[in-house]
C-alpha cells in the first residue's frame, strides 16, 4: 500500500506519465474491493489506477469490520426496504462527507498529478464522494464514473454542476437495487444533464453490483476521455 496524506491506497502504476483513474470503494468494503477492476477494464490507452482505503473503520458483522468514508445508518436503510421503499438522500448532506473530502483532496494533492489527467469514480458511497470531489475540484478533472451512486445535498451539487458544462460522465445503476433506489439514480442523472453536463444512466437488470457489461462501457468511456 502507498500512503498519500492520511489515506492508504492500493495502486497499479504502469507509467509515471500516464493518466490516473481513482476509484473509491463503497461502505463496508476497502481498497481491495475494486482493485481487480484495474486489470479487468480494457482500455486502448494506458492508465494508472489508485484505490484509496476509507478513512473510517466500521462494523459490518460479528467480529468483522470494513472501511467507509462516513457513517451510514444501515438500520434506517433496512427499515425502508421492509416498507418497500428506498431511502432518499437527495436533501441530506452526509455527516463526515466534509472530512472525507478534505482528506481525499489532500491525497490527490500528494499524488502530484494535474486534474486534467485524473478520472474520478467509485461505487455506492464511493461514487457519492467521487461526485463531490469532481464537482468541487479547483480545476476540471478528466472524467467522472458513477457506479450505483445516488443524489445527495442536491442544492449544493446544483450550484457546482454548471462549472463542468459540456463535460461527459458515465453512470450505471441496477434497476432492482435494494440499497440505493434506481429512481434516485435517475434524479442524479437529470440534475447533471439539466445543469450542463452530458451523460446517460446505464440501467441494468440487477441489484447493488457492477456487472461485466458495465465494466465494458467504463472501458469505452475511458477511451473517450479527452486527455492532454
């Protein structure tokens, strides 16, 4: 593992001059969770890959812990599932997101790579953090990959999206996702497009996951990203 600021990361470094893809894992996983994607996703261009480890340790089962970027009330999500509903986070600013933002911004600063050579992305909670970083970065990053993410503090994001006018994003979400609802993913897609970005939501028949067709499309997206 490599430490950048206070964040420990797994990395795949092919070429010091190549652009970087930074993928943030979801709640309860860790840096190893998405590591294989750096080898599975096929691209025509050479990319380096960085997989940061969440700054928090969280319990996910008896004598079993994972990592996270901020705490989540999983019981609240489960109660919504039992009602046949999905928790709507669109007006919430997650407690701990600001700290995660500060820590990962310092991580990127320590990486010493210009923003136009960085594609940000993530899965679930990691996708929310990647979107926050992408929209608030001091310069426009090369791209944004949202895998099974959702809309949070929408009024804040709505203010930042116009700064990325014309930029393309990739988004995927399972139509039967029991954790983060598909309708909320559609709301995120709409917010990004209506305020100046360009992208479409790739829905698939599945749940809270990353199936192979999504990985193929991510490869296509990375091939299309304009790089210096």
